[in-house]
């Protein structure tokens, strides 16, 4: 047996269509040849290496795969990669400020203990980032409603809501 593992990619099944896709992911143009039925989530993870986009339910229910596509928060498990052709995609990795560190939302999740196992965290962080961009001073009820499409099995949501509140305050203070 060989001492190395070679990565192999099987050719598409006969009759399965493929397409060339090109999208800007986290500021860099990325290209891939994908089966037309391949999801954006799988393309981000498998073809482009952005494994911060997590796959939970693969039915659009849990929100773990949430990314920004042309600024809108979307479930990447429900979108085909060919639908994102030409789009601007931002994953949780792309939320990191230039020069490194954590974004205000990421920092708030850290400081408010808005995570436990961390599996759902990327989807929450992307969702909160998009929501606060469009709603900078939400009520707790509005935050809960906005995040009702993201599921967490560990935290009980209190730390997540506290993190979203803190991020809203800090973003507002930074804008002043």
C-alpha cells in the first residue's frame, strides 16, 4: 500500500450535466466545474475549501449553512452552485476584518458565550451580521424572530441573543 493518499474525483455519472461556475468568494474570484445538481454549500466546502459553512439538516431548516449571496443571507444547502454563478458570496471566513482578528459579531459571540459546540455558530454569525446591517437597533423580540430560522441544540439561545444585542450596541457605538 502506498504511503500517500491521492485525491481522486470521479467523473460525473453518464447523463449528469456539468457547468463551469465562477463566483467571488470572500473577495477572491473562484472557478470550478460542478455537476449542475451540486449545492452551493458543497461547492464552498469541497471545491473552494471554505469549511466554516456547515451542513446540518441539508433541508434549509437549521441555518448552519447560511452565507451571504450578493448581500442576502441564504441557506447554501438549498441553492445550487450554478445559481450563484457570477455572485458575490461571503462565508463566515470572509467576515474577518482586514488584518485579522474578529468581527464585532464574532467578538460578541465570544464574549457573551454565544456558542458551545460551535456547529451552528457560523450560520448564526452570518445571520446576525446580515440582520444587524439592515436593522441596527432591533428589539429583543425582533432579534428572536430574525434568528428563529437558525437552530442550536446546545446553548438555550440566551448567549446567542446576548451576543446579538452586544454586537448591535458595539456596531452602533462604532458608527457614531
